[in-house]
């Protein structure tokens, strides 16, 4: 951990000692705090380069503590995690995220704080509330929380039907400032969820974005609405999103079919309980095949045959987030009347597929993005019960956040890569040791030992 000033140390000490809310609130917030951020002045540094190494653009250092709006809280971030949107921010793709900050600031008022020449990134976090705005009712200093990445406007009508449908919905730490890869974060009260008491800080921090996203895609009424017995094809099944998708499928009585790119990732997937595991090499999916429609169709037919042999029938649902390299295959292999649900395109946004297989076989494509607060709470409840467990596989200190992001950028990770922020060491934050013992250490850490690989996979 980096050295802190006296005020920060006093606040940190009070937080770790479980001080009363009044005592925590009496201690001044620091004027600055350590955070991972990108700079507007760096937007062009990757021009003409193939390898946009995020270690060159992701900085760590002091940033000013922002003022607090009435509906916000300040969280002392004990731990966070790396998501691919942080990689996008650090590559300034698909557009520099400073464009999002300027657009947000045009609302005026408190939103203008977000338009700065730097952006504190990170869309996950677990920690302790240390300040509450004057309009916050249900949270107090000292509360242990995890943070939903859905930053919504509760004064929009659409938000009250579904928080993800408002025009002003944003991804915290990607389309807003003051994100979670830092010692402190500023979040709206409508982003807060109680931390599962049996988890450590780093375990709790790795779940909100990926678990909530996977829950909405598969279980929520606005997603694929998975049923017991459904066969669900999961791309990138050993990654952050995929690891939670596999668990939701199994927990809901479905049959997950996981696609991975290496035997190391296949072993990790089996550790999560996925019995049907397919290596991409088995059906010849390569970047070249994705670009060549003939070879892509050939690999899709091979994949369909493998799935029928091992799972008994074509997939009812395909869980998509890889995009260009896989989307055409997804549309082809899902059963007649089945559903492709997508939340991203990490291999490219422009998809090519044969539309005949979509319309003539009455298939559906559903777009999904993060999760509303109720869906986040529902997913969190399954984590609290131990039915779904963290997919943390590796942990870095905040000082090495750029290296952690590089692991995700180069696809060398399994599950989630955690980052210790204010927590001085792993293993802290458990306040329900009895529940933890009942669930079991092995059950809570299925991907421990599956650290970053040595090359791209």
C-alpha cells in the first residue's frame, strides 16, 4: 500500500476498527486519494500501433477528492477488480471515454464534476461507506457494501420501469468518473448492495458487474429466461462473465456447455462444475475462420455436431459476449426458436451472420446490458446463500493495477482478476465466519491456483 497522510490514516484506522458512524463521519476526508486513471492528453498515444498496451496509458497517483452530491456516498474501497471496460478505457476504444464524460457534464449541476482531464476507472468495488449525502436515507457510514456498476437517473420515467432503460443510464467508472480502482470511490446510493458477510473484500469485489450482467442475460425476465433443463452454450466460459454464467445455468437446473481456448481453461471450467467443455480447436474456430464465411460455416456445423453428441441436442440459449468472431456461429447453432443473448463484442462490433437461420428458424437475438438494481440484489442473494461463488483467480495490489489490466487485455486470465485497494492484505472483511465455514473454503475458491497464463489463449 502507498503511504497516506495523517487524516487518511485516521479514517482508515476507524474503518478497520469498525468505528461508529458518528466517529467515522467526524474524521475529515482526504483532499486527495490514490487512484488508477487515464489522461485525456494520452488519447493519441496508440495511433498507428497494433499492440495498444494498457500499461502505457493506465496511470496510478493522487487525484482530488470530489465534492459529494446529495444522493451519493463515498466508499473506502477495500478491493476492486478488472473488467474489460477498463481495458477499453485505457485503449481509448471504441471511442475515448472522455467523450462520455463531456456528454454527462452537459446536464449541468453535479454532473459537471465528471468532466475532467483524467478519468478514475473501474466498475467494481467492495468497501465501507465513509460519507453519505444529505439525501441518502438507507445507508450509513460504516456499512459494508458492494457497488453495482449501473449509474442511473432516478428522475427519468423509464428508470422506474427498468433502471437500464433510462437515456441517462451509464456504466460507473467507464462512462462516469470516480470509479472503483482507487482508495475511494463516489457512487450514487442507488448503486449500493449489502456485501455478502461471509466473503473477503477481494472475493466480494469481483462479482457485481459480471454476476449481475450474467443474471440479467440468463435468469431475469428481460433476458433469455432460462428454464430447467435448457442447454446453454457459453462462450469464453472460463472468463469473468462466463464463470458466473455457468454457475447460474447449473443453479437453475440447466446444462452449461462451455467453450474455452486451452486445456488450462478447460480444467478451470470443470472446477466450476461444468461437465460439457469444448476447446475451440476441436471445431477449428480461428480469427481467420471468423473472417472467412465458408470456413466459419464449416466450424459452426462441426460445433453443432459436438454439442448434440455431448449435450443431447442443440442449445436453447447462446450466451454471447465475444462478438464478431463467434456471433455468426451462435445464430447458426442455437435451436429453432432459441435465443442468442448478447452483452458485448470483445472481438469486434461488426457482426456477420446468415439471416436465413434467424428468420426462417424463428430464433431471437436479445441485447442485454449490466443489470438493474433489483436484478443485482437478486444475484447478490444467490451469492449470500452460497449457491453462486466468486470466480476470483488472481489478486494484484493497486500499485500493479496496470499489469493486472494487461493480463485481461491479453486474455491470459481465468475468472476474475482482483485488485486490493485499501485493504492491506488478502482475507479481510469476513463478518460471518460461521456461514463461510458451512459453505466451505474449497467451494468458495474454485479458481484459486488458476493464475494468469504465460501467453495469449
